[in-house]
């Protein structure tokens, strides 16, 4: 893998994590995410947005995302058929 390709893939990865973070911060989506965590009796965790100037936040962002991948996917599944087209399309795109 070349350096440029690797850098692009890493940048895309963090962009997707930021898109998931933004999606989950919508009021009804955030409530559903919290509800799913509670129903699974998991300790409540919030997703994190990356910070370009602090690499340590990226580590926290990845760790939290991976620890809550199940509830994230379940939340996206819930909203993939939403009546709001923007919510529906974003959920479908993130699932893909």
C-alpha cells in the first residue's frame, strides 16, 4: 500500500467516524442510541468527535466507537426506514 493511498484511507476512516458522530447527535437518534445502550444494560458511553490537533482524541474516538459498535449499528438499522428522507439516506449510507 502506498503512502498516499494509506493516508487517504485513514482520512476516509476518520471522516466516516465523524459522520456517525454527527448522525448520532440528532435529538431523536441520540435518544434511540441511549435507549439501546440501556436496554442492553451497558454502561452509557458517548461517541466522540475527532480533533485534528489532538491525536489522543482519535484513539478515544476509535475505542468508544468499537466498544459501542453494536448499539451504533442497531440505531442505524432503526433509522434506515425513517420517514425523513435525509435521516433515512444517511442511515442507509453509513450502514453501507
